[in-house]
């Protein structure tokens, strides 16, 4: 299963409570207070990992809870710190904070005032205060964008451990019975969206041959079939050059008219090419399904523009596929007369023209 958008509920570990204890030993009378502090609660951390390729783990486990801190003990023993929960997510995950909906039994308090979005919120639960991260506003709702391998973000911090009674001792207060409860860990709700990071995005109508091209240039094995919407989820492949340089290519489901409005598989997948540095517009030059490559090209540009005008500012390369079929040559002449742009001619099926395509991609990508 491929999951590229997932809502999660996060709770960091609560701090352990401080302990009230007095030293009791034979021959030592009134040994004094010796209650230790509570341990800190664990944090919830997300880290970008190149081996994770989608958010399916979080789909099955959308509640992330870190371990709580241990309580303090006698003999000044500090409670054990809670282990942090570290979750791996794919590179390219954007994390947005959502408005927190308190659980039953919780009351939203904002220092006695009506709540203002973007300010600190506190929750009161069974007489104790939970820290909730500031509610999102347009400017602050993106918490992090994990792009590089190893980049990490602490989503919620664990609570501090409470003080034990030995820390309350003073010259005038030698047998304190005070202690502190551990702080509650932060809670929050987040939405994770994956926006794949690849150098080249393959864009084209269904059946144009995008998956065939990906399978010829890289070691990826996407499904290839002569019907539209064979590819249902983005596929990534890496193509290598003789000097060990490499390019990553992303194949997304075919675009059709209205894709910007979520027609077909539309919108959901266009975001995966938002971050590609180069767009490869693949056209079925033979017009196999009674299509006209000129119309296809116009429509693709229109869909990209309607989705986000910035898409057209990216460098793009037009690639004419299916040049092995007899109708292709005449269509290509017509296309070139109409647009006067550089067109790379290939036949993905017969693997012809692929070396020139690779070199052109490289030059455009570097330049
Ligand atoms: N004759 C010929 N057929 C091709 C060529 N490239 C792809 N095809 C055929 O076109 C059909 C569709 O190919 P796919 O690679 O699945 O197309 P796609 O663009 O990934 O399609 P979707 O995933 O549905 O968007 C398959 O039957 C391929 O064998 C080519 O260069 N020449
Ligand atoms: Mg495909």
C-alpha cells in the first residue's frame, strides 16, 4: 500500500513524580529526607530516512506515544528517563500541525481568556495541566520539512520529572514532605504529507509510456499495460551514468484534463512533482488512442499551470515516444512546425534514443 498523507496523534511521555521518603536505618535516627526526583518523559521525534518510501507504517499506527519517566525513589534514587520514540519517515515529508481537539475530560484554558489561534494553549485534565503546542496559523502551521537524510524534528517534548522531597530541604525546613508531580508530556495532532524528491518528474497522458521509459532507464519494475491508469502510485527509479553520476526519476499516474481539479488521479499526485527540478513531458507521438500529440502537449501545460503557475517556470524537456510506429514521423513534423522546440525522439519499447535522452537530462539538470 502507498500512503502519502496521514494524520497522526502524538503524545510525549509524562515526567515521573518526585518521591517523599526519609532515611531509615539502624542506629541512624532521623536520617533526613531522601526522596529522589522523577525521570523525564521521552520525546517523540521524526527522522527522515532514505529507506522509508512512504507513510504506510503510520497508517497502521497513527498514535505515537513516548515512554513516561519513572517515579523517584527513596535513597535519593532518580526515576529512569523515558525512552524517546523515534519514527522514520521518508525524505520529503512535510509536517503540518493541526488544530488540537481535546479528548473527553479535558478543558481548553488560555490563561482565563478566549483562545487566540497561534498562542500557547494549556489543557487541564484531572487538575493537571498539559502543554499543547501553539495552535496553527497560516504562518506557523508547517512544523518541518524533512528533506535531507537524517534530518529530524521533535514533534512533542516529554515532561520534566517532578522534584523529590530531598530537594526541598533547607536550614529551617529539615523534614520536608513536599514533592512535585511530573510535568505532563506535550500532545498534538499533525498531518504528514509526502512530497517526493526526485530530479526529474515524468509527466504525460495515461498510456504515453512513462512507466515503460522508467523501466528502461532505471532498475525500477513498474507495471506496464496498454490501458490508462496502470500506474496508481508514484514510482521512483535511479539512473546511473558512466562516471557514477546519477539522476532520480519519478513516474506518476497519467494526467488528464481537469487533473488540477482532482479529476482522474489528479491533484494528489501532482504534488509529487512539485519538487522535481526538471519536468519531462512525455508525448505519445503516434497518437495510439486517437490522440493528437499537439493537443496533449497543450493540455498538459494547461493542467500544470492551473495546478500551480510555478510549475511552468521549471525547465522542461519534451520527449516524443513511440517513434517506432509509422504514424509518429508525420505527427512529429507537424508538432515541430507548430512549437519550434527541441524534441528528443525515443522509442521506450525498443530502447532507442535513450542514451541521447539521458545526456540531455543531465545537461538540463546540471545547467
Ligand atoms: N509501440 C510502442 N509502444 C509503447 C512504447 N512505449 C510504451 N508503449 C506501450 O504503451 C502502453 C502503455 O505503456 P505504460 O508505460 O504503461 O504507459 P504509462 O504512461 O505508464 O501509462 P499509465 O500508467 O496508465 O499512465 C504499453 O502497452 C506499452 O507497451 C513505445 O515506444 N512504442
Ligand atoms: Mg504508468
